[in-house]
């Protein structure tokens, strides 16, 4: 039986915003690669939103509605990044200490 420490937290949620986990011995399997690709997309989205937010903050003409929309998007991106960071920290904690991390 797989213990909770061996499960990979996936970068998306299920119905009711419940966490989804993957149990696999193959870090190069289809679902692991899919999760890695989704994480990369989420990281890129966050980077783009961060640039957009910096520009919006520097522009005194940015409307309140535009800022609200941006904050909503940033909140979603931050939620995704928190899930990615949590997943990666769990995988690092459960990885083989003899295995190189680079």
C-alpha cells in the first residue's frame, strides 16, 4: 500500500477544489510528465502575471476594475504556485537521499 508521503500532489484540483494525488513508481510515466508540463505552464503564467502586475502598478492610469481583475488572476496563480511548491517539497522530502537532486 502507498503511504501518503509517497503520493505526488498534482498541480490541479478535483471537484470541490479537493487535492488530487498520483501514486506511481515511474517518475517518467505519462501522468508524471503531464503533471510536470502543467507545473511548467503554471510557472510561466505566474511569471507573465507578475510582469503585468508590475506594469499596472507603475501606470497611474490603470483602472480599479483592471486592478481587481489582475488581483483575481494573481490569486489563482499564487494558489497554483503554492500547490506546485508543496508538491515539490514533499517529493524532495521523500526522495532517496543517495540520489542526486541536480
